[in-house]
């Protein structure tokens, strides 16, 4: 690791609630080494915003990284021209126009179907019963894996997330991740003949139309599933919980004094669903008295940057009236989340407004525990309605 100041963590405590440790680390400096994670953390917002763009030093190219080893070398693990070429190839799937003209209607149809089944029940777990199937149905449409059951989409996404965050090297987690990627490959195999006969706007199809090698297409589909299922799932359920536990914020939205988009964007700042992105040090670099050497592991800590006291007043407070312009919830550099438009449309234009419109008197029905630091979200959100 670098020679940055050291901060020790209890991994279990950090997983349950990373924010106290992150605040203590930000007080030490912009860079802190954590032995339990085997990495130097970039913690403050301005350093994250600036250094994510320094791909010459903090590189996404990580041939020995967990994501590359377990899922293949996708576009997220490339820099410069190689990254931009694949980003251009997938753009027809995730462009604002495609989201508006193709995917928005599919999202609305899926949400209405799920809510039709939920409405008579009077109670549910928003994670399991609403956010998870809705996120999965949206992702099935976008990827082209319409042959995959929504529960399997959730399983394989979580399995890959667990695998690429398996810094402790648990062999059972790695084996489960490999089983999940094999399932994705089988489902892709089943869809290829249909998509060859009838190309569409799906991620599989547009990459093949662009001439990307099949191995590259598969790696990018796995990337989309790893990021496109659990984060929207967690943000849908988490943002709903945030509004239900902050009734003054919900009143503002329902009175037209704030928008669903404001509520979602503030939630994404406050509880960053993507809390971290890893980088490899590609060249010697020194800043703020800290020296980085090639092959050091560095984590861009979005979850910490989004609670930086130097940027936001009372950053630990959920406040939908605040300016979230400085937020790095979707990244800040050339690897800015390609699915941002789809996520915003799914969550702020469909999932949240339909949930509160269709379930009158929606209220919390119990505790909503959260977990995670690299990826963070609620484990369950019990609710009831009239």
C-alpha cells in the first residue's frame, strides 16, 4: 500500500455502518490506508472528483482484479480509447432517447403488473416484493435476457457483487460467483439465435450489431447485471424507506414542492448504492505528502465523498431540498455510470411515484436494516398500507 496514514477497521462493523469510520478517516486526510482492506482509500469529495479523471495514475485496467478474473475484462476495466470504443458501442441501448422511447414504457408496464399483485395484500417487504422484481424486469428488457426469471436475475447479480467484493478470498463466495456467471452465459446462448434474426435495442443486440467480439459482449452484459440489478433494487427500496421515515420530505414531494427526482438524487448522495470503485496505481504519484507506487490498490470512496463535511452542511442528514450537484453517486470521470439515465427513469419516473400512488396510506411496518460499504442498501423494508 501507499505510505498514507493508517486507520484500522473492524470489517464487520464497517460492513454494518461504514460512516463513522469514514468520517474519522476524512478527518485524518484525503488518503488513508486500511490494512484490513489492503488498499488506500481516497475519501474526500474534491480528491475523488479530480483523481478519478487521472487515468494515467489511477487506472481502471486491472488484469489481476477480482472483476476481471471472475467476469471477464469488461469496459469498466479499460481506460482511454479502449473504454470509449465500447462505451460508444453500448450507447444505443442506454441513451436518453432510447430510455425515453423504448425502456420507460417497459418499466411502467412491469411496475404496474407487480403493484397489481401487491395491492390486495396490505403488507410487503419492499426489497423482496417490489424493488427486486421491478429492477430485474427492467434489466431483463435492457440486457435482452428476457428468458431469465427475475429471481435468477437477482441471484446472479448478487452473486457477482459478492464475488468482486470478496477481498478476503472466501472460496465459497468465489465458487458461487462462478456458478452465477455460468448461468448468465447459458441464458445468453439461448437468446443469440432470436436476436440474430430480429435485432433490437437490447445490450446483447447492439453490441453484436457494433461488431464487438462475443467474449466482450458477454463481459459487458455481466457488468450491466452486476450494477444494474442490486443498485436500482436498493435505491428503490431505500429511497422509499427514506421518504417514509422522513414524512416532511414525503409531504414536500406529494405537495409538488419537490420532485421524485430530487428525493432519489438526495438518497443516492446520502446512502450511495455504489460506495466504492477500485483502481490500480499505474505510475508513481505523490500528493499531500502521500506517495503511491505502481500496483498499489486504491479505492475511490464515493460513499465517503458524498458525506464530505467540506462540501455539504450536515451531510449525514437526508434533505431533499439541498443542492446535490457536487454528488459523485454515479461517478465523476470517464467511467461515469453509463446506465445513469435508465436508473433515474426507472426509480424517479416510475418506481417511486407509482408505489405511492397505488398503495394508499403506505407506511413502515418495522425496522429496515442496512448493510454494505462497497455496495450499500436495505436488507428489507417492511411496509403496510390501507
